[in-house]
């Protein structure tokens, strides 16, 4: 299986997780962490449910993975997330030593991989994350657009 097909398959998985967030009334972002082509952890936005501003999909998945692997360093893993991570999530991704990040929708205003900030290769960080953006971008973007359009109609 080619990398692109694999990336698309895992992104579809992350999209299903984003839909879980949406079902809870949360911003629809999902994340899945993979090691050796197997799911280690998954997460979706739960800031409202958990009363925790740090409960972004990526953070939820990273916390779960640390428990599963029994290590705070998530070496040789790939994180798939439906939206370009924010500054908090990029900090956690770098601290966890995640090898590769794949995301769907770019976030021009708050994305910190390559937009508002470029933390994937910031010289002050010890770990630089390999990344690929735009995987199933239209689907990931539309999920967010539909969610916010429905919220504005309330």
C-alpha cells in the first residue's frame, strides 16, 4: 500500500473521530496515533465535556498513548489529525517526540505547523517533526465549515 493510500485511510479514521466530537457539540477535530501500522491511541475534541481547555484531540490522543506505551516519548509514531495543530498541540507533539504529523485542513489563522507559526522545524526545539498537510483536506475543511455554519444559525 502506498504512503498516500495509507495516509488517506488513517485520515478517514481521524475524520470518524472528529464526527464523535461533533456529536458531542464539540468542534469536530479528531486525531489518531499510529505505531507500526497499528492504532496506539485516539482522541477527539472534548474541551466542553471535560471542562478542560487543553482537551484538544491531539492532547487527548497523546495522553492516552503515553499511558499505553508507558512512556512520555512516543518515538517512531505518526499522528493523524483533521486540522493543522495549534501552538499548544504542536508543543506537545514536539515534546512527545512524535516522528511524523499528517493533517487534513490547513488553519491559516491559528495553525502552528506552517501557517501562523512554523513550529515543525523551529530552531529552538530539540525535536523537529516531519509533516504532511492537506490529506483529505476538502472533507476535513467541510466538516468544520458545516459545524460552524450550523452554530451561527442558532
